[in-house]
C-alpha cells in the first residue's frame, strides 16, 4: 500500500502528466522520469527485480542491521531519535566496479544543511558484513547505473547512510534541517521498514516553489530517486501509534565531482 499525489506540476512538465502518471513505476523508466520532472518513484517489485536472485525481501540479516544502528551524536536539536551508520564508495564504469573508500567523515556546507553544515560529522561506519552484502552493493550499483545514464560521469562518489528515525520517546524528525538539497547530483532513498507510525510524508519541491509531490512511502523497498540539482525535499515528523514506532531508510547520494569537502580541506 502506498499513497502519493501530484500537488503542483513542474512548469516544464507537459499538461498530460497528471496524478495518474505518478504511481510507482519500473526502474527501467526512472531515468526518463528524472529527466522529465526531477524525481521518480520506483515500485518495490521493480527494485527487487534489479537484485540478483530477487532475494532481498527475505534477507533478514541485512534488514536486521538497522536494529544495530547507534545514536546519531551530532543532532543540533539535542534529540536522541536518529540512529545511523555511514560509508563511502566509488563506482566506476570502465571497467565497471564498486570500490570501498577508507572511512571519511560526512561533511556538507551550510548552504545545503543550515542546521548541521560546516562541520565534519564522523558517524559509526557501516558494518563490514553489510558493506560487503551482495544485495547492498547491487542496490548501490543499480541506482548508479540509472543516474549514469543521465549524467554520464566517469565515476560516482557515493555516500551511503543507514537511518532509523525512532519515535518511541515522542516525535522523531527525519529532516530536522527542513527542506533541503544534499549538495550532490542524485539521491536514492529506499524505504526499508515503516513501523507503527503516523507521519513521515515527503514533499518534493522545485527550488523554493510549491510542492511538486506529496508522498508517503509505505511498502518496504520502494525507492524515491531525486535529481538533487533540480529539486529539494523534506519529510514530516513521525509519531508513535504502536510498539515499533520507527522509520528505516537507506539513503545513497551520488556526486560526480568528488566527495563534498571544505574548500582547501
């Protein structure tokens, strides 16, 4: 089950593109949708079909790694509701390869993250068995190939973030920094689990204008792909409605011009 609807069409979108065109589609069509409107929603079944042996839906070892995420120590609002791990990779196309990068802290300028930008934020690294997991790596490569079909980079500099937003102590905020860009070329967000929560709706905007789409990801493995150069996004807070009040996601960012680092740093 999933809900999403078109709020205000991007001016460049032909009038024929309407709410009926928005249901989650195939990964094979994502590149054209990204070109057309700056985002794409990919159905869980299509994401699964891109993974060797279609085994990810039953890969409990990978899924349960979200239960081992440590608290994010850098939340500027003092909250303890966000848990995360982080890793970096480089994807090349000739020859095709995905290489692990020795751990480096996450950094964004304040222009992209007014709440947490301007500082290096070291997080607990993604566990070695997760980083080596075939499903995990296949997701990174498959989305990189989709984005590569649009931008044709020599390589992608990729950051992977495992997130859990937990509302067991009250409200949890997926994007405490508000509507934002990540400062990269493309973003892939994969829903891993939506627990017993209310809220967690994502809005996608073109610059600072009215929302293009307002959607709530419900089905695990549904993916939201964003052209970070064209759109900004935000997700509403979550509140508990049952015994497992959390929202688990995998966020992958792709940048062609190296990892974000301070100028001169």
